[in-house]
C-alpha cells in the first residue's frame, strides 16, 4: 500500500511539472511566432506544435510498474519528441532534463547513464546541424550594428562548448537530485518495513511475556492446588478430617491464585514494591503447603520495580521446580548485594537432574529469559541424588 502511494505521489508531481512546462512552452511559441521570423517558418512551427502535442499525450502515462521494455520505449518516445524540434533550432531543453529525471524513476542506473550520454551527443550534434543557418540569419540582421564579426567557425565552436557545459552541469544536477529523492523513498520504505517488523516482534515478545507471567505466577499456586485436591480425593474415604484440611488448603490456594493475578497486573504500576517482604510472604506460603523446610536469608536493597518483579518471579519459579521435581526436604534461599552485583542463591538437597538433558517445560527457560532481560547471568549445577544449586548474578 505504501509503495503504491509513493508511486502515485511521484507520478502526480512529475505530471504537474511537465504540464506546467508544456503550457509555458506553448505560450512562448504562440507569442514569439510573429516576432521572430525564423521561428515563424512553417517547418519549425509545425514541428514544435507536433512535439508539444506528442509530449502532452505521453504525459498522461507513467509506466513505473510496467515491464522494462515498455519503460524504455516510453523514455525513447519522449526524448525523440524533444530531439526533433532541436533539429530545426526549437529548444525544449528543460523538457529534456525533466525526461532525464523521469528515467531515474523508471530505469536502472546503467540505462540512465547511457541515455544521458547519448542524449547529450545527439543534442549537441543537432545544435551543430542547425547552428550555421542560425548564425547566418543573425548575421544578416545585425551586420550594421557590429564593427567586427567573428568568423562562423569560432562562433560554432564557442556555442558547442557552452551548450555542452550547460548540458553536463544541468543533467548532473538533475541526476543527483533524482537519486537523492529515490534514496529517500527507499529509506522511507525500509523504515516502514522495519516498523512493521518491530511491531510484530513486540507482539511476539508481549505474548512470550504474558505466557511467562502466567506460568511463573499461576503455575506455582496451581501446582500446589492440584496436589492438595489430589490428596483430598485420595483421603476422602479413609480420612475425612485430613481430606477436609486439604480442601481448606485448596480453597486458600485458589484465593492465592487470584492474588497472584492481581499482583502480576498491579506490579507494573507499583512504585514501592519491596522484594524482601514479597520473598518472605512467598516462602511462608510455600512452607505452609509443602513438606520441606526453607531457610531464608535475604538482605536485598530497594531495586527498580521491574528488577524486583523479575527477581521475585525467578525465585518463585525455582521454588515451584523444587516442589514439582526435586523431592527435597531442605531448601536454602539467600539473597544479598555486593559492590556491583545482586546475588540470588537457591539450593536444595533433592534428587537432582541432568542439566544437559533436554527439558520440555517452561520453568528453566523462563528463569533464563528473565535473567537475560536483567542483563545478568545464571548458573545451574545439579547432580543426581545430590541436589541442585541455582546461582543468579544481576549487575547493579
């Protein structure tokens, strides 16, 4: 859509410029036809009107999206319409530069260079063809006012040099301006493409973030809730009292799930999120619902809300993994600050696992993603039947 819009804008701009020039040349042609007897000759007048008519018809077309041979043929017809009047000394030079500018938008650069060179050669050759007659005409009308007249050869040479220099300067300027416009257009299109890619990437990252938030915040509580409901189901017939306790715990966990949802939504808006207090509450909830003991030692400074939230979710996911997989009886959670880093250490005495083995869950991957977001480093060491150690380092 943007490419079509840019093409239409370029076409309209060049079309308006071309129509303006054609109108000006038509007015000049009509105004000078009687004043200048040379221009009033039948052949130049007929040729001029014919060329202006042909150029006007061609101006309604701009085959930017057509095959290359059609674009080349279009430029050829326009140049031919300008060159024919040149042979009878009717100068449509500005239109020639406009055609060169149009070719920059229609053809490849190697064709543009060839067109500029050939047009310059033909343009000056036609000048050489028509100049002797023009000089003879001027000489016969102003001979009485000139005391000394240069010879014809000198005048022709000077005219050719001046015209060639003017053509080179003007065509170079037109090419440079056209290429700058094209480069700006391409840059704008690339920027629009990159903007769309960034929007797509942002949407993907947001979906990933939401998935991680759901897994890290609700995953822990829902896992514990599932355990308690399963326990209540098993004890329903054998031990109704214990089953009722499990149901009470499940009810509490359901409330905790709602709390986690609210916390995830509100954390982004909080300016006083205290990581130490949040971790204490987290450990209390986990200890109340699990069979393992947790030793807590956290002395973390006040951190930015986003950093605190990410660290909280890292610890929460670590505890969830221990609960689901480790079969541990003791867990140690330590958090402290050095001169340049925040250190989080989480260890357990569970059954361990192979770190190098592929894992299908989102837990460890979510932890690594959060550490990466904070620009830190995470090391996970585990040995079968010897527990697991998670070491997180976040630069301040």
